[in-house]
C-alpha cells in the first residue's frame, strides 16, 4: 500500500455524505483523498452473503463484521456495541464499509408528511 499520499482535502468516511462532499470538492478542482475504515465489497459478495445468512430479517447480517471497523450487530446475538441504559433497547444499525450505510438503505424517502409542518 502507498503510505505517502497527499491531497488538498482528506475526507474521512466513504458513506454517502463523504462521497457527495468528495465529488463536489473534486469538481471544483481540489485533489481529494478519501479514507475509509471498513472493507470494499462488491454487490455480488453481499448478495452471496445474504443468500447464505439464516438471519434474513437482520439488515446488517450480510455485512461482515471487521474488528478494525466495529459496528452494532444483533445476530446471532447482540454485541453490545451501543451502551443502552433505558428500559427499551434500541436496535440501531449502521455499516462501516466503502459506501457506508447506504448499502442497506430501505427506500424510504419521506417528504412533506402533514406532521412535517405541524
Ligand atoms: C437499516 C437502515 C435502513 C435505512 N433506510 C433508510 C431509508 O429508507 N431512507 C433514508 O432516507 N435513510 C435510511 N437510512 C439512513 C441512511 O442510510 C443513513 O442516514 C445514511 O446512509 C448515512 O450516511 P452517512 O454518509 O452520513 O454515514 P455512513 O453511511 O455511516 O458513512 C460513514 C462512513 O464513515 C466511515 N468511518 C467512520 N469512522 C471512520 C474513521 N474513523 N475512519 C475512516 N472511516 C470511518 C464508516 O465506515 C462509513 O463508511 C437507513 C439506515 C439504516 C441503518
């Protein structure tokens, strides 16, 4: 790996926000370096993982856990990544890999609900 890199801007995290920022900066002429903690996986690898996992209703199950980029996991049991002190545990999930949490975006794009303006 080349460890002698330089750029005008370093974006930490290759999720959707990092990607949008990097694209905008690059288009304005800056050189941009993106650093990502997690692995880079292909769609084929993730589809294969989904087919193999017995935990189909767990949206993070297809994404391999990597110790250098830890995340909350719930199957086969919770890894207690999140410190929860209330009576109702919140099963919050996110991903650490190239592409970030956009990999299991659930296609909900709530816009202009009546309660938005209440
Ligand atoms: C199950 C689920 C379903 C969802 N469905 C929807 C939906 O239907 N509609 C909707 O609008 N939103 C949805 N969301 C939310 C949406 O996916 C996220 O809000 C969005 O993807 C977050 O993008 P982000 O770039 O802010 O963060 P992330 O995607 O979390 O990206 C951050 C990146 O930074 C990396 N990183 C973190 N720390 C470091 C470090 N120290 N060094 C290097 N890299 C680092 C991480 O590995 C990750 O890749 C869903 C979320 C989940 C969990």
